[in-house]
């Protein structure tokens, strides 16, 4: 069995530069210093095609000219090389700016709900979980069939979600046309927008990393950002609302949009997230 190449070897091959040093950050991540003075981040994808899917997502987000993302310097089936982001403290000013930029990213749009980035695969990932980018014209049916129910089935099969609980989630899916609010065009989503994927730059601007980019509903990104908490979240929402006001009743729909990431986490991490998903479903049914 051949050994996997080192991050330094990967950086040299994908950038064409000589490597001056390497610092491991984890088993899958390293910073590599190049001979031209740059430091890049080298990441090994966890699944087949994951690195290429992430690279396609970063390029698609960058193409909107809105939220900043690290530049992609190379990718292949297993590896991704990007800029290193010099980080600084979160601030209210940066948060408000990020909110406006996120609104502009969403407004850049997508061909359809579920559409992958150009060059991105149908069989993609959200974190460590498989995610299929299958398209549809109407958000409620697409969200139910291709985001909520696949993970619900996996959680039920694993015994993480019980039968009666699954019925509540399925009922939300049936009622989605009435729960979804006004129809909106497909937005260009980051798709895995939790706090850990928001980097506060030393230059006062936010960068986004690790996307599961696809066409979706813009409220989903905001709901995921709220799910796990984020510094200066209310300033982010304020900046977003100034640029692109959300439809009336958006705050009451947060739980509906959180069903997807909660069920993904239930599949990956167990019962605690299943309980949160069920609570979100029951809250949505209670109105």
C-alpha cells in the first residue's frame, strides 16, 4: 500500500512552488510556507470527491464578488490548497459588513434549488455526511425530498429518531408549502454556515470556509448561523436586513430551516441532535 503524500508535497505539486516549511494543524489540515512568501492551507478531503466539491463551492462563492473566501490554488480528487486567512477578533462593524455581503451572495442566485456549483458534483458533502445536489423548481418539495427526509430516514434506521418522532418531522414536510413563507428565487448558499466556518479576518473582513454550496433558500444559511451561535449575530442580521430585507415571519421559520442541519448532525453525532430536530419540528407544527 502506497503512503499518502505529505501536505508539503501536495502544495509543491499543486502550486508549482518550492516549500520552505510545514506546520500540521490536524490529521487532515496543514499550513505550508512557500518560497514566494505565501503561506497556504493544505486540506485532505474526507470522502471521494470531497476536495473537488469544496473547491468548486469556493470558486462559485467567490464568483459572486460578495463575501470573501480563501483563494483556491489547486485541487485534485483528494486535496485542496487555499490561501491562509490571518485572523483577528470579531467586531460589530465586521459583522454588519458580513451581513450585507451575505445578502449580496444570496442575491447572486443559482439556476435551481439544489443546483451544484459549476463543476461541482451531484454527490457532494455537508461536513462528513453525503449530500445530493438534485434540482427542483419549488423549494418546499425540494427541501423535504432532498434535504430533510434522506437524513430522517438514516436517523430512523440507526435508531436515533423514533417512529412517533419521525411522524412529526414528516408532517412538517407535508405542510411545508404553507410553512415556507412567500416564494423566493434560488439563492447562492454557503450551505454549511455555522460559526466554525466563519473566519474573522485581521483586516476587518469575514471569510467563509468549508462550504457545502448549492442553490437553496436564503433563510437556511441564516438559520444555520443561529443554530450554533455566532459573535455579533444580531449585527449580522441587521446588516443583512439593510441590504435585502427578509420576508415577514422569517423569525418564526428558523426552526423549519434548522431541520436539515439538525438531522445531519443527528446522523453524524447522535441522539442529542435528534431531540433538537424533533423539538424544532413540533415547534413549527405548533405555529
